[in-house]
């Protein structure tokens, strides 16, 4: 009888150890799941990063947004750092373009997200060959909070300039890329989308942008 008892005891201990191990495995699995951020967590993080980036971008009616930027004459480390900072802010703010005037620097520099080619920086940009074909679409702006207004733009343009290293840039653009560079060069000339839209949408946008009086 002793052998049977010993066998049963060993089997019981084995089952207990197995159950305990399985419990630990399940517990570890649950712990791993708890450590993984949810989509809601990631979205909150993205919005926090975006708000922080927007706090570093000049907001309407900041006077810098109405100033015409100057031609760049010195291609130095400051220009490189400016472009890198603008790339970072554009990405964090979830934008597709950013002009130097929007970060308070009155130099003719802008960055934008070129479709299929990634971010590009253009210094002393010049647009030409505007297509006769135009299209109207809603545009937003990182300096105008959540404002979106319809703006008419040429559907194709040619962009010339140089990059921060002084190397030539020549791009023939259409669609969204053409719209973005027209928007950014407007910024360098002190022009905003509220200047490009129709009277009705301008009035509505200015009403939303006007500081609200808080009664206490």
C-alpha cells in the first residue's frame, strides 16, 4: 500500500506544481498585457506632444505672422539647426508644412512633407509655372488653432530654391504638395489662409479666433 500512497502523493504534488506554474504563467501574461499601452493611451500621448509643439509655434494674431521674411544670406550652423527644429515641430504638431515666420524667425525658409519623399527644407524659395487649372479645398494652419477654410490654389507649380547646405532644389509639384508649398510661401510673405478665403468664411474664422471674454 505504501507504494500506491507514495505514487498518489507524488502525483498530487506534480499536479499542484503544474497548477501553480500555470497560474504564474497566466499572471505573467496578464502583467505583460497590463504593461502594453492601449490605443487610447497612445492617442493621449500624441495629443500631448501635439499641444506642446503648438505651444512653440506662433499663434494668430502674433505680429511675426504678418511680417515678410528676409532672404537668407548666411548658410551656417544656425540655419541647419533651424531646419532641424522646424522638422521636429512639424512632425510633433502633425502638420505637413511649417514656415520660419511661424517660429518667430524672419528668414525665407520653410519645411514640408513631400509626398513619397519625406520632409524637405527649402531656403529662398521661388514659385513659377503656376497652372491655369485651379482647385478649391479646405486648408488648416498650425498657427490658426482648429480653423479650416476653403482656399483656391493652382494645382501645379514649379518650386526652385536651395536646401540648408546651399545645394539647388528644383521640384515640379502637383496636388497636395503644390498646395502646401503655396501655403508656406504665403506665410513667408505675411499672408494667411484667412486672407485667401471668401468673405463669409473669413468672418466666421475671425469670430472663432477672437479672444472670448470670460465672466467671473
